[in-house]
C-alpha cells in the first residue's frame, strides 16, 4: 500500500488488512490484534468504531477502551432535567453496557471533566494515564482521533493528540478515526446545530486509507445502548440522508497523520 492509495478492506480478506508502522517497514494487520481505543466521551466508540471493535473480537483480537470523560455536558437529548452527576451515572452505565455488548476486554473511564480536556492540566493527566495503561496492556495498536477530531470538538482533538504522543513515545503504531465522506460534506450543516461543547474554528480533515465494512445491526445496537444521547430513539437525528447509512455500514481509519 503506497502513499495516497485507498485500501478498501471490503475487497480483501479482513484479517489481512495491512498497513505500515512509522518506519514503513513492518507490515501490520488491524484486526485480530490487541487494540487500545482512546476516546473522549461515552458513545464516541460506538459512532466511530463499534463494528471494528466487534470484528476485532470475531477475528480473535482484543479491544481495550479508555474513555477520558463521562460526558456530563451532553445533556441536550435528555427529556427530564438531569444534573451533571446524575448524567455521569447514566452514561457510565451506558458505556459499560456498550463495552460489554462489543466484547471489549477492559474498559477504563478516567472521569476527567467534560469539555475541558484541552486544558494543560487535563492533558497532562490524560497522557499519564494513557502511558500507564499502554505499559500494562501492551497493545499492538492505538486508535484515537486524528487532528480533525471528526467534528472539530476540542475534547476529541486533544484526546487524539495526547494518544498519538503516547503511542509515539512508546513506539506503538497509531491509527486515527476518520470522518466518513458524507459526514464530512455535511459538517457545515452540523455546525449550525451544535448545542454544546467547544469546537475548532477550522477543521483539517484526514483522509482515510482503511475502510472496514461492518455489521450495521451490531453498530446500531451499540449506538442505541447510549439512550441518553438518542433523539427520540434515533442516534442519527442530526445527520443528513445518506450519512447515517454510511456510518452504519463502514468505519474509516487512517495510518497517516495529517499535519497540515
Ligand atoms: Zn465525543
């Protein structure tokens, strides 16, 4: 796989999707390995990687999940007035149930304050905790956000940056979540509908070079476990037509890191 080519994992045997580590020498497979997923909020894992996590389990691999916050600011879909501490409990339960459903080997929740990960002190704590976990579980790969943070959410961008530094430090190949193409083209529309969180003013999208075809039923079920985040039962209420379908059927990753 040379630079710039798109590898469609659906066209080859999924257990032999190859990509290359930093030095471009050692080929690695993505499924059937020990993968540490690092996310910012409960439900990020289900939107971006639920199908891959499950497929990794089916391929004999193990997935670990570290989630930095309990997403206590994500209250906009809750009908009743819930406090932040009540929402933390609900989202912790949901994330634990989703992790169990996706056969995640170990879930680690840091409970850092939501929407503040870009603050220096929180970045430091996050880095420290990720390094400790990597040393303990010794993953073959680390997957987290790229510099676009999918939506440009600053918590996502920080989580990706910190995870990538940790991966680099311990010389573990890094994989970034990539925005599905139709979702990318709908970002201007989505931007207007945002009700919480802090976002980067401009998003530099990474381009995927791994596309994994996933089971839409598994993905939808994982998303629906995060009930507090559903809008009348729908995990895709904010998305334009086509983008939801795309998100349910494929997951996108990049082994390159777009610095520009
Ligand atoms: Zn998130």
